[in-house]
C-alpha cells in the first residue's frame, strides 16, 4: 500500500528534528522548536496508529489532533519576535511575509481542529496524516531551512 511509506516518511521527517534542537541558546527560538517538536510527536502518535504499531484509540487520536491545533494556533505569537540562533531552522522569509506565515498556521489549526472532532476509525488516520502533512509542508517548504 502507498500509505505506509507516506506515513513512515512523514513521521521520520518530523522526528528527526528533535536532534537538531540541542545546543539552542536563544530561549525564544527554543520555545518555537519545542512547539514544532510537540507537533511532530503528535504526528508520530497518529502515524503509529495508522501503521498498526499501536492500537487505534479514537480519543488519543483526537487528542493528538487537538494538540496540533493548539500548537498551530500558538505558532504566530511564537514567531512575532524576529529572533535567531545558529540552530534555528526558521528562514527570514517568515518575517518578510508574516501574513502568509500566519495564514498557513491558521490553516493547519483549522484542519487539525476539524480532525480532532471527526477522527472516528483507524481508516481515518491515513487521510488525516496526509492532510496534516501537506499543511505542514506548505509552511516548511517556504519558511524552514533544512539543516
């Protein structure tokens, strides 16, 4: 099936960022990275259920989606200050087009909030992950440096 590689790549891509977050000296940048790591952890929760590595738990899946929505809602405020750190993955384009950055975050929030109420079965997870991953990539493609 095609969804297993997609789920695996999404989860691995998000989980790998945790290693890049060691040694961050700017606490504002660290807070941003922690929020993004939390989203990655929630995506991993959904991915493990979708792959069958853990049993599907509707409440846990909905909670992960709600957590993603909360972090997405908080993201614009975390980036209001134009702060930097050598470990930061944030591109300057965030502050050049903060309205677009905010819109992308609000889009992720709305999608995750919808999923937090609609995930009902394990079969809902692959499409949910694909949608969430697409929303994350829409922002990362423009505003995140690969290190």
